[in-house]
């Protein structure tokens, strides 16, 4: 049995499953700082990384953690960190640095109730907009949302693949309930796991940020004679700072477009009982599990309800929702915050949706979402 892939059937928490998914994806560097409810992920990596000749470093804080994984990525490692709301806030400056320098890495945010210290050990889903807009400047992001320990494993592999393919930090927005939930996790044989490795530059004369036709430049290997200059300043294709409007236009527009033009390939969602629907529920993470049961309860009462579960939150499936809104008259959004995905849903469907929200601490009961479904029909 391969040490980096624990093949077979296991009973794991979401946090531990995420760690195993990262290892299966080829992660060999973790830089982080312990914070509830993500600490179990870090603890697992601290034990497992030495088994695969990887490196685990507990940094002095989350700012240093984010800087460390960016540096490790440029050193040729697949790297990651894990945190929760307060730590995610501290990572935002270097999150932007990772986007500007096109550094592939993965950030797991096991969300808890906020703002501030909030509810350290209890559920929250309030970091959706922070993942999208937490740093400064115009940029595009990729953020995934698992609903089970199995998806925590699977989505970590997907997150690393997306990070390497698009040369960008990728966020996995777990939540406390999913992170602490124990369920069966099936880990396939290593040979069956699809891995995307980074596109490496081979031409030492080629500018290190000169993109291919897909708008993504190959990444030069460090220590092999390439002229490398990495900066968060606006830079030209050589990586050297050029503080002009023209350079900003060329660089930042490409950084945005490399995600936008590939959005349809990145966006992912699950449709549950969406045939002949009069009320569509939008949910993600642990809330989607309650929503699925609410849909079944509604159907038992003769209500034609369905669920669209967001597996990828960013990029947002605007075109899909806009298409669905042509035939579906009523929408419900359920999430553990004060309406963050709601804003995007209403923007997409161009009308109001019924909101079933919570401030944090506990997941929705199916009856609460069913009530929202009935309200929508009124």
C-alpha cells in the first residue's frame, strides 16, 4: 500500500479526509498555524507528511503560513495551508500576492461562526464573499465547497489540480460541521487518481510570464538557470516591475480572463430532483444535506421542489441559474450567513428569492428549509 495514498475504505472526519486528499494529490509541504475547527487537518498532516518525505512547518501566524506555502510552491512543491475565519482574514494580503504572482497552492478554510473570534467550535458559512473579495484589486478566484468527508477527499485532489492547471491559489470552503463529520470515505487505488501536474517551462530565453494560448504561462523551475523575478508589483512578462497603466491593463486583464474564459470548465454543481420544478433551493456545504431532505419532504406533500447544490461557489454558475429562471418561478436560498450567496442568486435570476438564513452555530433543520419552500409558493 502506498503511504501517500491510503487506498481502501476508511471512517474519517472531513478534516482528516481533506488531509488524505491533499497527500493523494501530491502535496508535500504544509505551512500553517493551529486554529479551530481546522486543527485536526494540520495535526494529520504533521504526522503524515514525514511518511512521504514531505515537510510540515507550524508557522508563527497565518501571515507567515501563507507566505511559506507560496515560497514552497515556487520551490517546486505542491503546498497548502488550513485555517478558519480569523486566520483567513490574516492571509488575505498574501492571498492577493499568490494571485498576482500566479502561484499554485491550496487554502482550506474550515468556516466557523463570526465575525471576529465568534464561535470557534461551531458552524458558520460566512466567508463566501471574503473568499471572493477579501484581498484588494480586481481578480478572479476559484473556491470549492464539499458537503461530506468523501467530498473533502475528492475536492482536495480537484483543488490541487485546478491550482496547477490555472496557476492560482484555490480555496476549499469547508464548514465546521463537514470538517468534524465522520463518515465512510472510499479512497481509490493511486493509479486511478487523476493528477494534474504543473506546466513547466523548458525555454530559458522565454519570459517567465509569457502566456500560452490558454492565457496561462508555464512555470519556470527554480535553481535550473532560469532568470526569475517574482514580485507583487505590476510586472511585465519577464516578471520585472513596470509601474504604468499599460502594464497593469495587460497583466491584470489576463489574470482575470484566464479564469473567466475557462469558467464553464471550472463551474460544478449538483442537480437534485430538478425536473418539472416550481421551487428551486440553492444551498452548499452542510446546508445542502438538510436541503436535500427538505426537498424529499416537499415532494411528499405534492410540492414540486428541487435543489441546485453549489460544488464550486466561485466562479458562480450565473448562466446556469439565469437559464433555470426562464422556467422556474420561485427560488429559495439557504445558507449559514446573512445572505452572501443570496446576492449572487438574485443577480443571476433578476428577481427576489426567499432567504432562509442563520447567523451560525447550528445547521438548518429540514423543516426550516421546507418552511422557506412553502413561503416561496405564497
